[in-house]
C-alpha cells in the first residue's frame, strides 16, 4: 500500500533540462516519465534525491511540483546548492460555509 503523487521536474536552465532530468532519474531510480508528470509514483525520498542533484549542479535552481491523491495535496519545492524551499497549498473552508444551494 502507499500513496501516489504526480511529480513534475523543471530546471532554471532549459538547455540543461534533459541532462539534469536524466541525472535525477539515475539518482532517484525512477524512469524519466515519472519525473515529467506523465505517471504517478510512490517516491518518498524526493527531497534527498533533489538535494543531491542540486549539490551536483549548484549553479542551477530546480523545481519539483507534486499533486497527490489527497484532497488539496498540492505543493512545490525549489532546490539550489543543497538548500530547499517548500510551498504547500492550504485550503481553508470558511466558518459557517454552506454549499451552493444549501443542504436541508
């Protein structure tokens, strides 16, 4: 059992995208199509692999976005020179919210 996420990799230097995608695929042990968002994967150590990649290419910024199976499980991480910044979507239902048309 596990949790699937659709991952999408990007690189700050478009001319080095293919090279860095291939290297990330090697580090992560995942086929490239999983890193291009073409198929969902169970990849729990993405932060370790992305950090390793960013240390190999310290002059580039890498972006990894994820959309999980859970409701509103959407996030983006940026990596550069071994450092990571993460953004996670937070969904809040307003207090007193009633769905359109109401439920009686």
